[in-house]
């Protein structure tokens, strides 16, 4: 299971509809499955299972099927602050107020892993997932940990922050992705969201 980014706005909106803009509903144990409701997320994530099994890392395309190709980060990963990867609901990490503040929006959306803002309008996705990406990546740091800023040809931008270097886990990361609709700087906003999310995730 790995994260896939799809640059098309229609894919972001399709994902928003799939998740109902209210909860991160792509939760599975073992393989990626897009669920229709938000209830299963709370049931599976409060059981103490690691986030690497609770969150589907495949992002659905506009047709609803997961993408299957991407690049993994290469090189040394620096972890100054280890973060927990279980025991919390990743869709609750950032509130609509957090998202609206990062975007500089007059109005935020509904709570969940996918949120939208108005004035300016943007679609934001965030989750704890595995580090894999499509597009051009630049290595940066967030909170002393290695992170990657990924720009896509469609205008989307994501920041992926590594959470731990536990050799027993596939390296989990916090992803914040921004699809701009109005004229905004998606990479600056993704960095703000990733930084805020990283700060709010409990230390391991």
C-alpha cells in the first residue's frame, strides 16, 4: 500500500465525494478499499491498530480505482522527533479552523481528511500514510524531520513529513496536499498544514 497523488482537480473532487467531506473513509486492514461511510474509520482506528493498517495509501482516481505507480523517497531520512503512528484518528489532526487559517480563507469546510475552503477556494487532503509520491520532489525539513515537497504538473502540491524510522514498520509519514482552485501558493499552504499537523501528532 502506497500513497498515490493524482494531479487532476476532478480526482480531488471525486475523492472528496467518496469521503463525504466528513471523515477519512478509506480505511482497511491489508489492502486498499474505498469505503462509502465514515463510521468504519472510528471503529478501526480506536482499536489501537497502527496507522499503517488503518489508512489506505492509494488515492482513488476519478473512476474510483487506486493508482498503482509512484516513487519512494531515496537517501537518508533524518528523524529528530519520533511521532506516534497509532492511537489517534488521523482525520481529526487538522480542524476546519486549522485548514482555513493555513489557506487564509474566509470560510472553512467540514471536518475530515478532505476539506475545502472558500474565498479563496482550495481542496485539502491530509492523512497518515506511507511515503511515496508522483511528481518532482524537493527534500526539506519539518520539525527537524525529513520531509518532501512534491509539485505536480496540474498545480497540486504536497508536503510529506516522515514520522519515525522504526525498522519494524514501513516508514509512515504525514501527508498534506493542496489542490488550488483560486490563485494561491499551494506549496506554502501545504507546508503550513504539514507543520501544524506534525506539531499536533503526539510524540512517540
